């Protein structure tokens, strides 16, 4: 998210929580003019919602219940009109766009679901994101990372955002047959050291690498230009080729940033975007899948290059403030995630494994609460 991300080892932006860890998930607000749409809070059937609230009581799900807390994303979202006339979500760092009326937010969080689960059945989702940090922001121990990964055997892909914490080695040791790591190089100014870490972790055998990303939401954050990012991707490809890696190399950004910067479509071996229905502010949890699919269809038309598109983050918060008509709750997360799996699960990497208490709560109070499996043991 919804990523999603504001902290790097060299930048101190709005969601900095701890000097001990690097926030590798969400970026600052995209710098561009937008057409702000004043939203009437209605569901997909045109039914007016009362006080911006929505209910998922009629939805069905096969997901296992967990404690009503999850991961998060400290960004605002403005609904904008794209060139194709469809609305999509613009992520920003806790500051809404000027020049229009934005949706109001309720300070009321959803009630907690008392039940819990160590994992769940999410068959059909391509993968899930994972961050190897404790609640205080330090690196988890190798044993803890291994234990975490043992609970994720149902996912084909484990996405990580950087090469720190010796996480690659720990994850590799626990991968089941068919599972792979989506490796991240977060700091594009320090590609060489990340490639060195990748070389050490995989020791020439890259059969367990799904892809390698270079940067995360840097265009959306305004911390890199398309030209600079393209150079970074080419540099990474060259250095990775030198250690024997010949697989896919991509950059990851928000769907909106990619729609508005077509150069992002061409620099990656496949198109990788973060897309979160909650930050649209007007998506029913039961309609998350069709909504995300529509955004991907719009993006495919924009890029028009025939490349596959992978959603590298998508999910729903379980706790925090209502955003527009989108209400954080565990039941809404389950409904949204199941809708995504049912509609385009083979293209979707869920966000995220555990609650990220090392992050700041964010403007909507949801940054820490996107965890599919609730709390980690540390």
C-alpha cells in the first residue's frame, strides 16, 4: 500500500519511525497535477452509504481469522481522473492534494476480532511481502526469520524490499519446492553493495529468485526521475549479469505513477505496480478484485507494450481511521483479499505478512496495521 514508502537509509521523510531500520515500503506524494473528484459515498450498486461506513457482513471468505490488526501505510489518497477517464488511486505522504475537496475521515476504528491464527489459507495468491524487522525496528534473528517463513508455505513468492538483515540466506534455507524470493535493491545509490550481498546469498544459483526489483515507489516519492531510475535499472542489470544472474529485473512504483510516467513501462522486464483499494477511498471490500483488475486494464492500455503486469503490493488495513467510505477491519481485509485472489490472484502479491509496529502510525492511523497474519512473535 499499500506500501508505499517513505524511509530510506539516506532519506528522512514523513514516516520515519526508527533509526535502526529502513522503511522500504511507501513513498511521498507523487508530484503532478491531478483532477480531484468529489466523491459521493455510494457502493458499486449505487446505494448511498451512511456516514461513509460500509459493511462486509454479507461477504463470504475462506480466510482464517486473525487478531484485528495488520500492516499499514502512512499516505493520503486522492481520487483522480486518468487520461482514459477512469479513476485511480494517488498515494502521498500524509498530505492530500490541494485544489479540491477530499473525502472526510472518521476517527472511529473497527472493533477487534478476538480470534487469531498463525497462518491461513490463501491459495491462489501469487505471493506476500515480508519485512525482517522487530517491533523496535531492529533486524529479526535468523531463527525468527526462518520461523516466519515456515508459516508462508502457501505462497509461491516471498517479496522482500532490500538485502539487509541477512534475510535472503534465512529465507532461502526455508523455501519449499517451487517457492522463490522476489529480491529488492532499495538504495539505488548503493547498487554495488546490494549486488554483492545477492551474490553471497545465492552463491551463483539463482533458481530461487523470482525477480529483482530496483527501487520502490521512487517516482511517486519524487526522489528520482525516470531517467535516473532507468540508469539505475541498467546499472543493476549489468552488475547482476556479471555475477551470473540473467532473470527479470524491474522497478516498482505505484500504479498511478506508472500510468503517468510511461518510461516506467519500458525499463522493466515486466510491469510491477503497487495498488491498494483502501487508498482510493471509495471501494467496497467485496469489489477489491474487480477494482484492481480495472486499474490493471487501464494501465495495460496506457503502456501498450504487451508485458505482463504483477501487482507487487495489495491489501487492506485492519485498524485505523475510515478513509472516505473505506473502513479498516479484519473482516473487510478478509473480504478484500479474497476478492483479489478470486479475480486475479496469480498476478497479486499480498501486503503484508505481519503488523509493522516499527513504522509510524501515519495520518489515517493505519500504517502499522496491514498484517495478513496479525502480530509477529517479536
